[in-house]
């Protein structure tokens, strides 16, 4: 992993806990189970979008105050900061809940891109913008997340992906470049290649 020159993280379920129940969120806005929530909201009329976005915002804010570090994530970020690697967070969450989670947990990453700042994952715009800003080829950037959108944003940008599978390994895990079940394991991989 010594060729990796920049790292981008997902936020919810990757760096901090997330108690959002997406089934409840879907039911509250009338989104079918198989449809992407954000795409569904985009398909609504302006008036319906305002209502749906408010429901989503309220649920995200409620979750934001209870978010806590995932075991080992802080130590991993501390190590990466010691190595002076550029770091960022790209999340499908909105700005206000993201800021609350980052502030409450003192996450030492300055660059945060939410769905309010760039098209939501799996659109690669956020990674490509960071690649340009950092002057690092996307092939030398690792995106770390816990869901299929995280693998797909990396693929769409030409970057590498690492899938965090704390509870169980999903059937799409083979699409990721790396799979890890705890941050101690990922930290050892980085230290071994240093």
C-alpha cells in the first residue's frame, strides 16, 4: 500500500457509528425499497422535495448527536496524519449533521465534502476534484467506506477502494480492491508497507 498518496473516507459507518434506519427513512418519504433515496427525492415535485428533504434532515440531525468513533478509526487517522498524507471525507450526508459528527468526535480531517458540496456518491466528481487539488493521480488515492456506493465512487473515479466490513462481509465485497474487518488490520497493512 506504499503507492497510496492520498486517502478519502466515508463518514457514517466508516469513521463514526450511524444509527440511521434507512428503512424508516424510506417509509417516511415513500421511497421504494429498491430505489436510491437521493435519486428518489430528485424525482419528486419541488414541493414534495422540500418535505422529503426536511424529513431526511431531521433524521440525520437526530443521529448526528449520538455518533461515536468506530473502534480503531481515530488511531488510524492519527497515524496517517503523522505520515503527512492528504486526507478528506466524502459523504452522502448533508453538511450540518456531518459537521456535528466531526466536531463532537474531534475528527482531525479538514477537507469535508458532503452532498451539499458535490454530486452524491457514486458520482466521482468529489474524488476527481480532490485528485486535482492534491495533484495526485486517482490511481494513487484510496477511498475507504462501508457500502457499495463507496466501492463505486472509487471505481468511477479510477481510484482504489477499501471496504470496511465490521459486522459481516457482503456479497459485493469482491468488487473492492481491499477488504478489512477492523482498523487495527488496516493500520498493520499500512505500517508493513511503509
